[in-house]
C-alpha cells in the first residue's frame, strides 16, 4: 500500500484555484476604473489614484465580514447576496467618514473550492463594487481542508477610499440639542445573526413563508445590506450636518455614540418609528428582552445623521434616492 501524498490528496487543488481565477476575469474587469493598473493574478493589486482635485487627500480603510449570515446562505444555497452585503457594509463604514471608495479586496476561504459557489460570491462582489464605483483589484481564495465543514466558507473584505482632510466627517461639531435622524434599512443587514438564527431557525425552516414578513424566513434573513453611499454623498453637502453613523453591531445607541464628543450622549426616542416585521417576529418568538433587541439589531435604522436643530426640516424634506426614508429619532444631551 502506497504512502505517497500529494497536495491534492491532502485536500488542496491548485489547478482548481487557477481555473477559478481565470473564470472570474470578466466579473472583476467590469468593476475596474481608469486608475487600475493591472488585472487579477499578480502578487498585488496596483491602483494609480489621481488626487489632483483633492487639496489634502487622506486614505480611509475598513475591513469586515458578514458573520453568521453565511450560515443562512449555506442553508438556502443562495450565495451572491452575501458578497454584495460585504462590499456595501465596508463602503458604508468609510462613507460615514466622508470618504469616496476607491478599491476593494476580498478574502474567500473554504475547505474545498466549489467553483459554482465561489463564482456566485464573486458575482456579488462585482455587482456591489460596480454600484459603489469601487474597483475589485485583488483578493485571496484559500482552500483549507479540515478547518471548514462540507459546503462552508468564510468571507472578509477590505475597502480603501479617500477624503479631503478638511471634509472629514468625524462628529467633532456635535453639540447638545442636536437632532438625531434615522435613515431606514431593510432588515438585519449583517449584524445580530447569531441571535436571529437561534430564535428563528429553531422554529422555522428557511423556506417557510411567513405572512407578516411577506416572504420566506430565508429571503428575509438574506436581504442585501444596502449601501448608503449615495445618500451620504447627497446629505453631507447640506448645511447643518454634524456627522453620520453606520448602524452595525451595538445597535443605534452604541454606534451613534462612536461619533459623539465626550460629555454628550445620544438619547433615542424608541417609540418614534415602527420596527420592521422581522424584528417583531424575533422578539415574539424568542421572548428577547427589549434591551437585547436594541443592542443586537439596527431595528430598521441603518444610518443615523446628527444635524443642527434648525436644519432638521431641510433634511426631512430632502428627496433621497433608493427608497429610503429619513425620520427624527432622538437628540443629543449631556446626560442620559
């Protein structure tokens, strides 16, 4: 009996990886901007930015994943939406700083590379990068047998953008009496899935249609985390804007707190909007305490904007793209 071992017999198929890289060439090329110097396949992604129109360019970067939302993708066999979620999440994180995205890099790791699955994920990256105007210039696809179960994979992504130093949105101008506005979301986005799955998938299958959701459990949980780039791009030019916060893990209060100067606090009027049905269902089915709901989920508000009191009406009347709504949801105080 032979004891001969090869890399392929150990679970890593180099040829499959090379075939995958070749198969995604067109998807990646669709995202490229004029500043992209090389195509995929090199040791690094090259990008030659033109900062001639920016007085003091500052690079802004963010890295993230989509967490256990991936488990819902595994259960449903729907893979392109999580790729879009990852790009949009990262873009939102730099957009709230006032930055414009330049390029994105991904990391896809799995036990065994399934070409069709990986292609769907990369298709999601391509769609969202194109929509956000950022180039997909590189990434890593890794086969790591024994680390992942059959059909499992993990995702991470990094976005790099630029902002003029004088136009950085950091919340430093926020003061007592400023108003917190909320921009609506469409579901869980990419946070709180460990709790949501524990509650919902212990009682329902992903294909179960729920009347109050108007769709299946899986469809609701896999709704794409929206990009707020166009909204921020429009609103950051308006008079009276003090800062933006992307509502991710930690909820509305915790994330808005991140941009507020020391000595001030966000006070949210939790009765000022109605939760989307998915959150009401989680609370009811899991008997989840309200405080946990507020800390784990965005509860229907994907972005907060802090504005001066005299600017509120102009923001509420602003016709914003994407079907989003802006609602007054709180104010800044010196005490809770």
